[in-house]
């Protein structure tokens, strides 16, 4: 049986399908497309688990991550985008989302 996430993070599995885009550009697009409710729900579930997730990830070489580990990494990377929207932008997020549509991220140095 293939695990979606490492066992200690199984409670986050409902977020994997929608919140693990492969690239920085896709993460930015997902943030822009998500409703405030969806952003808050992901943030509220993932933010308290971030420290444990980073400890889990730091204990393994990045190149050796299995699909479950890569999904956990994807959730952490997505949280970086979502935390900005929830913790910093707050109610101004929709206004900033409009500006991101004009200046769209298409790729970053970290993308494959």
C-alpha cells in the first residue's frame, strides 16, 4: 500500500490532492485561485504541524524522499505561500491576488 504522507502526518492527507502543486508557479496560482475559506482551512491544519514536518524532512536527504515524503515537502512549500496570504495580507489578499494576475509567476530557479 502506498502512503500518501508519512504515518505521523496522516491527518493532513485530505489536503494533498489540492495543496501540493509541483512548481513555485503552480503554488502561486493555487494561492491566487483559492478562496479565503480554503486558504484558512489549509493554514489552520498545516501551520501547527510545520515544526514536526520540518524535523521529519530534515532527518532525510532530499534526493531520497519517497512519494509520501515529497507530498509532505509539498505541503510545507505551499504553506509558505498560504501563510503570506493568511498571516500578512489578511483581508487585503483579494486585492493582491488581482495584481498577481497581471504579474504572473511562470517559473522560478527552484522549479525542475
